[in-house]
C-alpha cells in the first residue's frame, strides 16, 4: 500500500497563538507551502498584519482568548465554514506567567495556567476533531514542554499542564486513530521567544551548560520538528511525544 501523499495545497491548519513565536513561524511556513491558515491570539501586531497583506485569501486571524471556551468553538465552526474543513490543529498557544514558587502561587494563577494550557487545548482538539472526523482524516499536534518530563523550580503548575497535554495526546491517538486522525506531542527545550525573555543570563548560561549540544534551540528547529511530524514522512507516527531539546533531558 502506498503512503499518503504530502498535504495538498489548500489544506487547512488551525494554529493557536500564531501572532508571534513558534506559532507565527509555523503559520508563515505553512502559508508558503500553500496551506490555508487560521490562527488567533488576544492581540494583533505587525507580524499578523504582514501575513494578512501577503495572504488575504488564505490567512485568517482573529482576536480570541483561550479562556473563552464558547468563542473557541464558534471560531472553529467559522473556520470550517470559511475554508471547507480542518486538516490540522496545532495547539501552540500557552502562557507561562512570571515564574512563581508553588507555595506562593495564587489559586487564580493556577486556574489561569490550567485553563489556558490544558482545558483550552482540549476543547480546541474536540471541536477540530469533530470536523476532521467528517473527513476521516486529520492531525493534531500538541506543543508541550520539557517541563512535562523534567522538574524545574518555579514552574510546577505549568509543568502539570504540559504533562497533562502529553497524556491527552496518547489516549486521544488511540481513540482517533481509527478515524485516521494522528495525534502527537512535540516537546521543545528552551528557545528564544517572548515567553523566555525573563530567563536571566545566569539561567540561560546554566541551561546551555546542561544541554549536550551547548546552546538553546533555534525556533526554526522546533518548527522543523512540527513540520516533520505533520508530513507524510511521519505518516505512521501517532500517540508519541517527540522531544527536541538538544539532549537536556537525556
Ligand atoms: N519558548 C520556549 O522556550 C518554550 C519551551 C518549551 C515549550 N514551549 C511551548 O511552545 C509554545 C509556543 O511558545 P512561544 O515561546 O512561541 O510563545 P510566545 O512567543 O509567548 O507566543 C504565544 C502565543 O500564544 C498567544 N496567546 C498567549 N496567551 C493566549 C490567550 N490567553 N489566548 C489566546 N492566545 C494566547 C500569544 O498571543 P497574545 O499574547 O496576543 O494572546 C502568542 O501568539 C507554547 O506552548 C510553549 O509552552 C516554549
């Protein structure tokens, strides 16, 4: 039996948090390959405006908050209507507020982390998987973190959300496999983005020293891994956690 072909131009991706960081890099790459890309974030910026100008028909951005579950479902329905289906969800958006020791983390901060980083991706996955199931094909990539598999001070609740996402990926892969929907987690190590601007030089130095490859990841290397996992070259990979961290967790 031949392998599935590369995604046809015109396939539809939903990427949460595509205004900057990894989501923005992925959005631009997929648009360049002929995908239609729907993304959202709370606020727009110059990078979003550039993509809107360059891809007026294929790029859709909306202002949306992960915390608004009803709006998320309406958004997915609107994307499916506008583009005629959904082939890929990248659950990329997440928050890592100021690093905070567990004993002093407020209940509000904990709830926000769990809602944004775990409950919202699960809700998005359900809404998108329902659309994918009507087409009997699709893919979900959950962007996790090495905090899910190694302990770090100051990020206990964030780590819990990412570990939860990995467990979700595995079980969902079992359930959706028969519908020809693949589900995987990509687990990046540290890379430069707005999320990591608060990492002090001292911590950055420590991370680099503990990383066998001796540096932080380039954001493009994380995007390469996501692109591999959604390609036909990974057509038999599902339910896995793919670590891309320069070896810091080995
Ligand atoms: N950077 C790292 O070193 C690192 C390491 C491991 C894993 N990761 C994971 O990789 C993924 C991407 O990280 P990144 O560093 O590229 O992040 P980033 O630069 O901080 O970008 C996050 C994106 O998500 C959006 N977003 C955040 N909160 C949102 C909300 N409540 N509602 C809607 N959109 C929201 C942001 O836009 P708005 O703020 O305008 O809403 C932005 O578009 C995340 O899942 C992160 O946990 C990152």
